[in-house]
C-alpha cells in the first residue's frame, strides 16, 4: 500500500481526505488516558477474545448481549473503534473517512498498552487484514495470553447493506460495505486455515460445543445411574415384600401344617391307647380265677379309649379333608403372590435397564469430549471394532425381520448359540 493511502476497515482512502482534519496530540493523549482509566481496575489477566465478522454481522450485538452481561467477561477491557470515533471532538456521521483513521490509531495504541499490562480484553474485528491479526495474536501468545476467537455466522449482503444504512455514527457507501464483506470472509477463512497448522487460537464455538457435549455426557451418565439406582430401589421393595407379606403367609401355612401334624399324632396316640386298653381287657378276661369287677373296669376303660379314638379319627379325617382343600388355595395364593411380585419387579427392572441401555449411545458419543486432538493411531480402529461388536451383539437376525414378534420368540431358544438380543425385545 502506498504512503499516501490509509486503511479504512480494510478499504483504502486517500490521505487528502483527512488533510483538513486537525486533532492535536494533547487531545489524542487525553482520549487514550480516558480509555486507559476504564481498564485499570480489570483484575483478569492474559485472556484475549476476538469477535470476528464483517460489518453488520452483529459483532456489537454479540458483545453487548453475550460478553458484557457475562459474570466474568463483563470485567474485561473492551476497545470499540466506533465508540472512540464517536467521542472525538467535532465528529459527525458524514465525516467517517476523516475521523476513523484517528480513532483506529488510538485503538491500536490502547491494544498495545493492554498487551503490555497483560489485561484481559474483548476485541471486535473484520479480519480483512488477517496477516496483521495473525501477527498480533502471535505477540499475545508470546507474552502468555490465551487467545480465543468467536466467529460470527455469515450474513447475506442485502441484510448487511440494510444494517449499514441504519448505523447512526458511520455512513458508509454500499460498495465499501460489499468490499469489506468480501475481504472479511476471505480473511477469516485464511485465519482459520492458518490456525489448523499453527494452533494460534481456540475456537470458542468449538469450545462451546465441547462444553455442551460434556454437559450432555454428564446428564446421560446421571440418567444412566439414576435408572440403575431405581432398579436397586425396586429390588429393595421386592425384598421387603418377600420378607413381609409372602414370608408371613408361608409362616401361617407352616403353622397350619404343624397343627395338622399335632392332630394326626394325637389321633395316633388315641388309637394306640385304645389298642392298649383292648389288650388289658383281654388279659382280664383270660385271667383265672375270673374277677368280674376287674373285667368290668377294664371294659369301661376300653370303651372310653375306643370312643376317644373314634372321635379323634373322625376329627382328623375332617381336618385332613379341610386341610387338603385349603392347602392348594394357600399354595396358590403364596406362589401367585411370589410370581406377581417377581414379575412386577422384573418388568419394572426391564424398563429401567432399557432406559439405561438407551443412554449408552449418548455416552459413547460424549466419551471423546476430553480426548486431545490428533489421537494416536489405533484408537479409531479400536473404536470402530467396539462399535462393530456392539452392532453384531444387538442386531436382529435377517431371517426374523419379516416375522411377527410371537413367531420370533418361538424361533429363539435360550440354549441356542446364535440367539441375539435386539432393540425390539426391549421395547
């Protein structure tokens, strides 16, 4: 660029356009000092953020809405060339070509001073002169700055032209705006190409995507553990049911069995006593000389034992009949409640395991969040092998795809070596 030309946001303007403008060195120094006082209280150090995009892309809007309201970034230094230009003595919106070079010079002095002080700052730029920006970023990194870039999305020319016409402090011709747009898009592309090989800065959009992915990973991990924790809670509920109601039912059934056993044993004792009395009666009858009184006593005792035995046998017979009838009802009730509790638990557990299983792909998508760039050779191969094994393990058979679910279930055998679990089984 020739010596009689100055740059206006990437567009050349003739030196003669600013020859009639005069701003003495003292006023310039006062302007710089006024801006420096703004930044003296900045406690954040060595963090540089560049918001890049053409004129009218929304850099100032992003700065005001996302950075100046941020709890951390709002304490950074902000150097706005347009704001500096608007504060210059005698500035009017139709004198942009005269005032902008002076404002830009003040902004450059301020950024150099910020670099010396290692103050954290947020800067806006079109990146038309991307080589100068690369050089400045290298200077920042050399003194310990962490450099980050927020790249604004591209905006159509007609929208940018409309926004440029609404600017209050800068009225720029359409051909200048179009030239800046082309130069900005090209400069940003060149800057990012350079960054691929030199790692000059960190892309904030990529950083935000990694943060979102990391947060999603954490959320899915929380959901995964929550589903498994719910299953453990349901397992505890099942244990309480088994130890509570079903256990008490079994204890009650056991009591009935013991009572029946006692009744049978009492009946056996009564029959044994009857038989013993019968033997004593026979002995009394066969004894000589015959003793009628002894025979009568033995006969009375025998008849009493016989009645007790018959009554006991009749009671046991009726109790046994009732016990046999009630036994099947009790067993049906106990085993039915047990199966219902187990089925309810396993149905709920299957839902929980299915929900946890569906978190796995989301976890696998986020497992490379903190992985450094340029993975060693072999990692991708192992990852693809894991995915291939997972796909083989959980894919449904080609022969089963056209069959109803009931027929698929019939075709599968639990002892078959080729039985597979599919997502359809989990739904």
